[in-house]
């Protein structure tokens, strides 16, 4: 499956955080959520939903046109209608986050068809380029105040950035160590990765643990979810009070990843079985893993984001053997 989320491949480091393992619980069938197929921009394969705001507006990417490798375009799905958001002049784009004001961020190729820049799309104003012309960049989060975060490459180094009111600034420390920004909450606190460790950034970097891994999402209370990259990768919730909770994994799980969190500390992501099958997972407040239903019985799926209501978005395959997949909204 194609994904816009980046998975880490890293070695094991020593643990320094206090980890509280949640009691084991069986995986339930679906967590009370059912899957809604959001379709594609042109009716062809394929699409995936990446983020959803509290008003139920969904963003992601969808292939357009025909042929063996058609380009993908950023989309907004609202009230049953999927809209193409355009590009910064190139053939491809993807939307990665949306705030409650309808501001959308992501990345797009430029007119040369090769260079990729972070973008901001606003209702009535369209898409603007956020990045300096000399860098490759991707926007990964936007809060309700309009602060945009993401990552860029310059001089061969991956670095985090923050964009506020037209000003693009670097998030790295004076020693030059990197911070890979994935999400931002309403207070401007950013979740991401620092030197291959889960971390946050707010006027400086705070490492959440001594284990190799990634901070993927943050809620407005400052709770962060993400994962460790160990021999048996685990999903964790770092509470704002410093407590670390290890989420119970569904049976038959080889790898698990967390990608979204809401104010109730519910989290979403996906697991992979030893045979390589993916399935979207929703963890309840008490860590119970719920395997979300696909679009067909036994179909593979991944969850990428959720809102305050627990509505979750991602992708699901259209059958058990083919490679086609569609953007999905899981809702009650």
C-alpha cells in the first residue's frame, strides 16, 4: 500500500521513561464504528484519507486520470463531495492535515515536476507555497491559530519547520540536531522526533523517552501518541503529566503504529500481522484494541487520523486480493 506517513527503521536504545503497561484485553470487532467509502476524485484507483477536523471535513490524496501510474491530487471531502485542491504547478499533491477553520496543509510538486514544497490551502484563497525556493519540504500539521509545522531538507539534512503569518523558521537546536515535526496542538506544542526519539517542541525540545521511536500525534491537552521501534514494536501514549502507557496490541501482531489521538486519549493506527496483512486499529480510553472493519470482509486497512468525536479516517482495500484502495471514514 502507498502511504504518506514515514516509518522509522532504527536500532534499539535503552529505556529511561516510566512505562505503565495497560491490562491485557481482547481485541473487539469494530469499536462500534462502521466504514464509509469516500470514493476517489475520478472514480479510479486509488485514494486515502489522512486527516479529519471536528466538523467532519476530511482531507487526503486521490489518484486522477488513467494509466499505470496516474498522479495523485490533494482533496477535501465535505458533505459527501470530494474536491480537487489543485497543485503548486506540478502534477501531484497530497493533503496531510486540516484545522477547524478549514485550513489545509500538505505538499505539492512544483512546475518542474520534481521539486516538492509544503503548501497551505484556505477556503476562498486557494493554495500558497510555504517553503523557501531552495528546499524540499512537507507540511504535516496546522492548528486553529494557523501555525503550520512540517519538515524540510536542506544541505542533505532533514529538519523541522514552523510557519506563522508568512514567516518560515527552523525548529532545530543550536547544536544542529534535528527535529522532525508531525503534528501541532492549539497551544503551539509540536509532536515529532528528535535524534530518532519521540519528542515535543515548545520553545525547545523535550525528549519523551530514551527509546528509539516516533511521536506521531498530539491533542490539545498535550498528550502524545506514537510508537517505539523495537524487536516487537509497541504503541505508546505519553500523557502530559509524564506517565507513559503501553497500549495493548491485538493478537497476532508483528508491528503496530499509532497515528492519531483525540481529547479523550483515544488513539488510532494500524497493526501488521507476521504474514504482512494490515488492519486499522482504534484504542479506547482504557487501551482496548478494536480492529476496525474494512470495506469488504477480510480486507486490509490503515487508520491515519481522528477527531474529537472519535471519527477516524484512513484507507481500505476494495477486495482481499487486489491492490486497489479507497479513502475511508469510520463513524458511528
